[in-house]
C-alpha cells in the first residue's frame, strides 16, 4: 500500500490505527483522542458515520476522480473510459453522509488519453487531485473558498463491475470493445471463449476502428503476446472467439 509505505518511511506511527470496522467503540474513542483538525480520504468507498464526521474541526475532505456530480460511486474512471468519454477530472469535496454528495471546493479537468488503460489513468488523475488539494488547502483553512453545492439533479452513479461485465461482445464496434478492455483491466478483467476455454484479454490497440489484440492469458497459463498464441494456433480465426 503506497500511502502506508510512505508514512512509515517518514516516521509516522500508523501500525496501531488500521481499524477493521468503524463501528467498534474502541476505534472511535481512539480516533477521537487524536483530535484531528482535518481528515482526507481518497478511494475509500464507504459512508463515514456521522459521529466521525463531527470530530475534525475542518471536517473530512475527499479526493474524487471525476467532475462531480458526474460519476459518483466506486468506479468513476472505469465508467468514463467504458463510455468513451474524452474528459473527466478530479474534485475536492466535503464529505457528508451520502456517497460523493457533499459540496465541492475545487475541481480540475483531465483529458483521457485513448492510448492508456485504467490503472495509468487512475494514477494520473489522483496525482492531479493531490496537487489540487495542496493548492486549495490553505485557502480552505482560511475560509477563502466557498463550498459549492452540487446540482444533485445532474448526478450520475457508477457501480462495481463484475466478472460478467468483462465478457466481450464481439458484435459491438471496435471502439466499444477497446474501451471495455482498457477500462476493466486488471480488475475484473475482460475475457472471451475459444474452444470452450476462457481467454483473458489483457491489452489491445485500436487501428482504424479495428481491434488489434496484444496480450492474452489462456486459462491456467501465464500472460503471452497474441502473436505467440497465433504461432501455436496456425488455423485460428478471430471469428472463433465467442
């Protein structure tokens, strides 16, 4: 876990406070004893109990990887890629008791590269969000920023993607298949079937609207290039994928 590693490396004692549940009364009492002025969350994915939100003087701030109120919930980056969006962004919001619902302090746009996959894009957006947080935090603490309520009527919500969501429908356009591959890897993964076996499709390219498969994983085997697979299957035809 990068955050844990960074904190430990810089001398912070984090080993004693990694709660399994925020419902534990001892956890709450320990949190309260810390007397935090401000708390930051990112990619947390759970609703914080009201009594926690009341402890920090300046509340909880969340770094969220979308331009709220669009794409609230657990998979904003994956959903943006899957939908073929060309732009998303990062938002800094005040946490309340609903999912990604609180007022926004600042946001920054991010142009989605059509050559990158989900993990690369997530990392870049959170870097953008971290810098945005650093930039606005002094103004927020000095009450120089006015929180802006979201237009809740415009809110859209994302979901946790399942393994079944990763099954490729070869009747879709090349653009849609390509976006599914780069949105849903590495988790939950994209896959198809060939001769009754599952083939996980890890990477692909899009060329003139057509899919060029680059990396696959045969059921029970390690990753291999698609070229390597084809050398072992001279009679293979892509129409055999189902």
